[in-house]
C-alpha cells in the first residue's frame, strides 16, 4: 500500500489577513515558491506521492495552480469544503479517499 498524506488547507488564515485577503495561506510565496510547492517537494523526496488536499477558503486557486500534481511528480486529489469543517470534519469528509491507517502528528 502506498503511503499518502492529507493536507488540511481550508482555513481562512485570519491572523495573516493582510496577506491572505485574496489568496489562501498555502499559496503565499516564500523565496519564489508557494508553501504547498515546498510541501510537495519534501513529500515526494520522502517517497509520498499520493496527496489529498483539503481546501476551502479561495481553494479554487490551489486547484488551478496544482491541478492533478503531475508537474510536481505527485498525484493530487481534492476535497473541497463549502464551509470550515475543522480538523476532524475535514478528515471525515475525505475518509473514503484515505488508506486504512490515519494519524495526525502532534506539534
């Protein structure tokens, strides 16, 4: 079974409001690349190529930018939240897309 990751990226990023008024936090650029581009590269290097992006607030920008993930050498599926579901709700919504074992790192 291939390892996979669900990335929760549906929040409104209210603490970064000046930067996230017109784009999701995950699309902010750091030294020319978006936060998600760094995440995808690190995951790919670690052998994880099956990614589920849980998107919400202005999430269509994420979908347009990353598409199916092939240009990043990964496979991306999307779960779109019409309203903020929180961590448990977002994971419950994508349950059918995830492998049997799910864990969330604490930090």
